[in-house]
C-alpha cells in the first residue's frame, strides 16, 4: 500500500479513501478556464465527428483540498471530462498521465466513478507518456492537451514537440512564472533551462536584469511554439496569488485561428503589451 501522506502535498480523502492533493486557493481559477475552454469548443468537437480526445499529462490525483478555505475541488481531468459530458459532444476518450502512479490510480478511479467513457491511464513522465500515446490518437481527431506541471523543470519542450505531431492538438499550458522568476539563474546554470527552452543561450543575454530575463525566456519559449506551427494566443491568462504575486500564466496554443478567438472569449484577457511580472 503506497503511503498517502508525503511532504504535506497529499492526504487521504475521507469520502473515497483515495489520495487527494492539498493546493493553493488559486487552483479553481485554473480549472475554471479549462472548463470554459472545454465548453466553448463543443462545436469544434462536433465538427470532428465526435473524434475528440482530452489529454492530461500531469493529471494529479483528481481531487484536492484548498489549503486556506478547506474547500474540496475536482482535479483538472475530472473538470474537463464532466464539462464535456454535460450536454452533447463529450470526449471520445480521456487520456491521463502522471509521474506518480498513486495519482494516476486515484484519478482513474475517480473518472471511472463518474462514468467517464474510455479512460486510458499511464504512469510516467509527460515526455514518455506523450511518446507512447501519439501513435494511438485518432489520425484526424481533435485533441486538447492540458499541461499543468508544478515547475518548468517538469515541462521539457520535447513534450510539446511530440504532441505537435498530431494533426490537431490544442495546448493549454500552465507556465509557472513564479518558478521562472525565482529560479531562472539556477535553471540556466544547471542546464535545466535548456530542456524547457532549447537553444535559449544562443538568443538571450544572460546578463540582463531578472525581470528582463524572465520575459525574454518566456518570449523565446513562445517563439519555439510558433516554429512548430502554433499560433500562441496573445491572451495570456495571468494568475496572481493572495499578495498579488505572479504565480502562473495560462497559455493557449493552437494551429487554428478559431482557438485564439474562443480563448479570448473565456480568458480574462491580459493583452500581451501589458504583460508584466
Ligand atoms: C500541479 S499538479 C497537477 C494538478 C492537476 N492538473 C489538477 O489541476 O488537478 C502537477 C502534477 O505533475 C506531476 N508530475 C511531476 N513531474 C512530472 C513529470 N515530469 N511528468 C508528468 N507528471 C509530473 C506531479 O506528480 C503532480 O501530480
């Protein structure tokens, strides 16, 4: 029996005996954007004849308690799958993955309990799981991948590169600006930044001030997505913490223009020109 209480991030959920995460109170904001995007892309799923797949490569355990308020909330995969099931055009399949097998097991059990059809679950790094699932996706289907790592170190660009090989793959990506702000120089020195943003060292002046460096890395990362044929929405959802400190940005990338328009309708728009840390 795996231990359910590690490093204060998890506890047992008395309701179902499975692991749940203990998270910051801003998590519902992230889920709300995901939920709205799943809702607003209903017609797109219909257009693809129902061949739509939701992919969550950092799925967590599927349930969490907010640290401050104590409120218990569903995890991203449950939010997305149940929103799609509400009304027509649910996902034909839901793919979940997480590095931690206990999370994968809990998330899968919770999706099954909600009677979500065709759940496929994988334990492994996002990089590994992306490679495993790519050949199994419907060749002309519509996919939405939600990438929600704790930090940038867990988001190698290779994950995006692999997913981008699918014909239609919208990406909703959580970029931890807090992590970038705090650790950009350490990430540079250790070589780990190269995994998130390969080739940054040839394009970015590492002697720049911290805020300039953070913006330069972010913009460079966006340019890498563009090189893969992605339109990266200028509408970046900027989420701040209780003390108004920047926590993360939600970035939508897609290969079709409509996605940008739809995301603009559901995100709390922060035009790129005004993006500040
Ligand atoms: C922010 S949590 C995910 C929360 C979940 N998306 C939600 O909203 O309910 C990040 C998750 O990433 C997992 N993780 C960490 N490193 C990973 C990696 N390299 N590949 C895949 N999952 C990873 C962690 O175990 C954790 O469950």
